[in-house]
C-alpha cells in the first residue's frame, strides 16, 4: 500500500474532482428528478430495476436510493453541493473523525512551517497574480500566445482563472497563525461561490473541456447488501464502468479502499511533517534568495508601461523560470517521497555560445550524462549561457569533461558546492 506524502488527501481530491466533473455541465437551475417517476419497489427483482442510474440531467432510481440511507444517495448529495459551488457542504461526506484528522494535519503544518518562508512565498504569489491581472494585455501579446489558436481558450477565460488564483493568494491559507486554529472546512468555498465556474474556466484555459468530458458520465448502484454498496462510474469515453465498493463508516458512506488506507496515510503525513522543520532549515537560504530574485523580476514587469518594456523585462524572467523548473519538480518529488536525490548542477558560462557551440557542448559533454538518467535545460541569452543538468552523480567527471572540451585546466572550472554551480570562464 502506498503511504507517500499526501496519499490520503490525493485520494480525496480525486474523488472530489470526479464528482465535480460529473456535475460540471449542470446549473443551479436544473430541475431535480421527480421522485414519483421512479421504478416501483416490486421491480427490484431484476438488475435493471434494482440499479440506480444518474447522469447530469436524468435520474432513474428506487425511492430508497434517492431518499434513503445509501451510498448512491450520499454521492448524489455531495454532487449537488459541488454543482452549486458549496465545497464546504461537499466536504461533509467525510465523517467527523476524518475531518478532525485533517484539521490536525493543517494545525501541525502551520506550527512547523517557517513563518518567514511562508509569508514571503505568499507575498510572491500575490505579486505574480498581480502581474497576470494588471499586465494581461502585454502577456497575451507575447509571441508565446499571439496568433496561436490553441491558446484561445486561455485568452477567453483569463480573468476567471486569475480571479480564482487571487482568492487563494489572499485567503487565510497565507497566515500561519490563522491556520493553527482553522478548520480545514473553513478554507473551502461555501454556497453561492463561483468556484465551479472558475474551475471550469481553468480547464477550458488549458484545453480541457471538463463539462463536455463528464457530461455523459453515469453513476449506477449495482449492489446493495448490508453495510456494503457497490456503485459503478462510466464516462462516455470509458470502455467499461469502474466499480467502487462503499461501506458505512462513522455515519458516512465512503469508498472501502479509502477507509482501509486512511490511518496509514495520516501517519505517513505526520511522519513527513515531523521532518519538515529540518528540511526547511536546510532549504531556507536558497528559497529566500530565489524569492528575492523572483520579486525583483516581478517588480520590473509591474513597472513596465508599454509592450516593449514588458517584453524586455520578461525575457530574463522566462529564462530563470525555465532553468528553475527542473529543480522545482525535483524538490516536489523529493518532498512527496520523503527521499533525497542527486542534486542538479548548473553550468554557468560567461558568454553566449553560438548554436554550433551549443550543439557541440550537448553532444560532447551533456549527452553522456543523459545515459545515467540526467536531463538538461540549456539557454543562451543576455551574454551568457546556462545549462542545468539533473541527477549528476559524478561532478568531478563533469568538470573534467568541461575542461577538456573548452581547453581549460580542471582547476579553471571551479565547482561552488553551496550553489551547485560550475563556472566556466571563456575568452570573449
């Protein structure tokens, strides 16, 4: 059984997203199914009449399945809450004990997270989203987006997406003192929220029409025996339905697998949180340095008054992000698994290599390290060349290869262990 970081929460998130998808095409004004139109109780002798089937606009079920104490009724109630944007009500599908476990994790995280890092992180997030909001026209005029039909959904739903990001960045999640006392449920949007429309907008913005994808999904009760009910879920594109067994636990109908994994998952999260202070202590100097650099770039973007100034400022920002992305992914993977990995190494060359020089560097120096599982990012811009390699097991060998390639002595290719960077000084 996998008890990796956030294991249980990911299961919950998957359930919530699945339910959200099921109802994403419905609106608050949809007419509820008429209970008088359901099959009579005597028809329960056959599979067809015994089943409870639901899609976005149509429900056929026994009266017990619609109104009674059943897994199908619980799923339907949760789905209705998500359809109206009331995620706080949907969260009630968890029993009180499970909610208490999650509250405990939130409080423990808030007590162990470094306050300076957390405050700076949310400050940078707010500034980032301010750039997305205030410089929308300049961003959408960039070559990355301009005249590209595949990005039209993103252009169309930009404001809705940015609004949702703003809500998160300005929420109580950014205040550790508030988190120490908060209930997880209070962090979720309540009734009449625009959350569903905004999530749909994010999906459309990245080219995923969630409403269309899940519009024809069908939920069917195929078995109801004592304390165990079995539901099947099938989308329009699915070859066969997915069957999930539900059991009654602490007054709630929950997937049987979730109940089986819950305690181990919570313990795994607590074990990860116990190590968090030491991990943050080691990473803090580099994290704060990166946030300072990011804030500087964002300030330049916010200060730009026209398209040319914005494009001039955004070049270094994209360069920094491209180089930082592999490391960010690696840190996320290490955090999730609780395991350390080989560090990435950046090769910093003091001049901008030509295309032919870049090709030779990749073929002669970089590709041999790819054979050991290392990926690379290479960018030549603004009078310098930066190449970042992941999972470098033999830094001395890399230095030796670079020295030989550029006709230098090994001691002329120093390695800064603190920055995990090899500096190469070439003649202009």
